[in-house]
């Protein structure tokens, strides 16, 4: 008996992934399409419908009792719409209604992708057992989500935890979001690479100018590469400390490609965090790497869907 | 019948106020002592006991069913202790236990003073009816508290909402808290006055160099005074936008002496807020003055105490 299966969708600018997930977070069936990100909205929706159609072909589909969607943002969970920055054909697109119709009226829970990854880390990863946590993804962008009082805190529109776009440098460089000095503007992978290049870092013979290449150089002791990661760490520390000071978290979990840099990022981050997290109630704050992998978006969407089932407790306890 | 009276204590560095408050937030009895802030901890506690003793002399005391304490911070609600910065005799002082003993075992709810003011504004003031709100006090310091999902969010230790000590200028001036570029370091009354004086503002013939005097000068068009309030407004805007981006609030309520400057503060604040609150889900954010007055601390402590009574709903709905 699979009394508590849910369907999960992870919608990004590159791919649309789907799965059937059980109450223990196991993925029992999968489907995937490339995101036709530059096409019109109905074409993108058709890819979603195909993913759901593949899942509906599974003999387990009849046990699916709700659908969880983690989508690139911004989303509006209160309206059931999504407007992913990298999918211009979807603006206030009524994804929840469309998915509900396709699935014959199943309850649908929509959250942002940062919130989904947080749900996954709280359910199965490094935030497990923590009632107050910030989970982040640091890669091309910087996203995140919050667990407060033992429960996921998506906020009214499903966007809470957007730490990448809080300003930690109010006179700083303009950010594409329109603000200045955002955490993402300083700490994302492309900005780590840009800053290293601007300061004179020279890429290796393979010409790789990614943040991963800067991390390799930093590990080898290149001072400009080290400094660029230290600056990213400083911005992350200020943002994490701000979050802890505002809502009292005791752990910050960081995943994503930039987090794969390991000690090059985490060592200066932990050191700098003590400079910004100064009040008594935030001094025990720890920072750890994420544990969930590439399925985090699906697992987190499933966790959100499970919270819609009255007799199941996942991601909130 | 007063079936749901509570006792409230508002503990600050200057005075210790107490009241009996009914379920509608009416103050039915009052008591007060000066805080012997520079004395030893037991002397300070004696003043609290005297306030409670005065309240116990009221014929209504028998109806008091719980005690709410709003205290200058930091507090530790999980441990029941307080360590007010301006009361050095109290460090991890077990205030909850002591008050419980004095009151014959009444349940005691402890929150920080910023959280207390938030509870008051949510119950009776400008945040009424808002499920997601930030309430702030901008005066000698900058404090605050949060309402999330319709409920007060004190956090595990009762300190959540400490917006005064989030850094909005990661390379900025050192703050007495140990961090840099905190909202308080830029926007508090003393810092507004300091900055105006440093930039060449000359006080009037009365020699008043307070932020209130700078506000008078700003209203009269003094450009240095205007600029100092604009800088404070910028820091407040960055901090409020960060809070909204992290937890999704739709209103920020500002009280305290600096807020009394009125348009001199609120006009640049509202203008600058649009520069920092850029994401779709924070663009409807409004900023308004607080409505509760000098009794806000008592009313908020009462609201917290009422939440301990199973059959009463105040400040959380």
C-alpha cells in the first residue's frame, strides 16, 4: 500500500522534472523534459503536461494524493501563479489551476525553489531536527528558504527566504533586481569570477573562468582568488547574521555549486560570521554544507505536497 | 467578572512599570518604580517586587491569571532569564522564576521589549489586521519585532525582530554591538545628531543637539539636517526591505522618538524603500507611524500573557 504518495514537480529554466514520491521521501517514478524556456507560455505548459503524463503512466499514479510544485521564482502561492525570471513566456501564469485540471482535481501546493530546497534539507538533509533554520543555494544566483518554529515558512506568496536579494551594502553596486549591494551581487558564482578577473586573476590554460576555476586557484593559494571567495564569504556572513538576528535561526545550510568550493568558502565564512553575528542569541549559529543533492527540488516539492495530507507529517513536525 | 485579567511588567533601564490589564487591553491598575539600574541585581529585583506588591494591593489582583513581562534585552525566554544592557546587575538573571514565586505560581511569559511593542501594535495599533508585520522603535536605539502568519514571532529566546543590529553596510562604521554598519549605527537618534554635527549642522541658541532638534532644523530646510535624516531613512529602508524579502511582511510600523520627526523621516523613507524593496512580492510594502503610545510596552506584555490563557485570543488570531 502506498497510501501517501505525492507527485512532485521541480520547474527550472533548464529542465522540468517530475516524480512520484512516498512518505519517506523515496522517489518511485521519474519523468523529465527540457524547459522550452524561450517559447510561448502554452509550449512551456505542454512540457509540464508531458511530464505529468509520463508519471500518470506509472502503475503507482493512482496512489498520488496531492501535487507539490517547486518553481523558479518569483512565484505567487496565494494566486497560484508563477513568473520565473528565465521563462519569459510565463508571467502570472496560472500553473496551479492548470496542474489541478490535468491531474483531475488533486490538491496542489506551490512554493518557490529556494523554499523547496529548504523543505528537502529539513526533511532529509542537514537541517533535520532543527526547528529554526536558513537553507541557501549559492550558485548562478543566491536563493534560500526558512524553517521557523519547526515548520517551513514559505510566506504568503511562497517567496520567503530570498536572502540573495537583501542589501548588505546599501551604497554598493547596482544589482539586476534594481537594488544595491545584494548578497547575490557579491556572493554568486558569476560575481566571484567577475571580481577575481577584475582584480587580475588569470585563468589556467583551459581558459575556464568559472567560480569553480577560481576555487581551484584559491585552493592553490592564489591571493586574488582567495580574496574573491573571502569577499563572497563576508557578504554571506552579513546576510546569514541578519537573518539570524531577525528571526532566530540556529543553523544555516548552504548548497549549490559555489558551496562545492568547500573550505575555500566555509573557512572564511565561519570566521567572518562571528564579526556580524554578535548578539547573545545568535552566537551559537552554525554553518554547514547541504546534504541533499540534485533531487532536492523534487524532494522538497514532495514535502510541501505531503503537508497538504492531513494524516502525514513531513517537513513540519 | 474579570475572568481574563493579566498582570503586565515593562522593564527598562529607566523605569519598571506594572499594570493589571483586561482582555480588551484596558489598563485597570498601575504601579511604577524607577529602575535602580546601577545597583546590584537583588536591589533591582526588589523594585520589581514592589511594583508587583502595589498591583497585589488592588482588589482586582485575584482575577490575574498570568503575568507578561516585556524586558529590555537581551532576554532568554527559553531559560527565563534577562541580561539588559543597561542593567549590569542582571546577567542571566532568573526573572521568570522570581516573578512566578512572588505571584504564587502564576504562568509567566517573557518577551523582549521590541517584541512587546510589536504585540501592542498588532493588538491595538497600526499593525492590527496584518498577518505579517514588522514593528520598530527608533529612538536612542533601534528595536523591533515580527508578526508572521498572524502570530507574534518572538523566536525561541524572545529576541526575534532585532532589526537594529542587522548590518546594511558590511564595511561600515563599527557598532557597539561588535558588528559593522548596523541599522542602529546609522539611524538611531544619537547617530542622526552625531552625523549632523559632524557635517557642520549648528544647533540653535538653546544648544539642543538632540535628533529632535535636528528634525526641527530639517523641517526648516537646513540641508545638513535633511541629509542626516535621509541617511537614517536609507538605512531603515534597507533594513525593512531586507526583512520583507526574508519573511514577507506587508507593513512596517515605526514608533519611538525619531519617528516623531514625521515627514522629515517618513517621506525619504518611503521614497528610498522603493529602491531596496524591488522583488514583486515586497513591492506592496507600506510604512506607517505607530499608534500605541507610552503604554505600548505594558499592553504588549499583557498581550503575550493573554496568549498563555487557553480561552483568550489576543495578539494572535
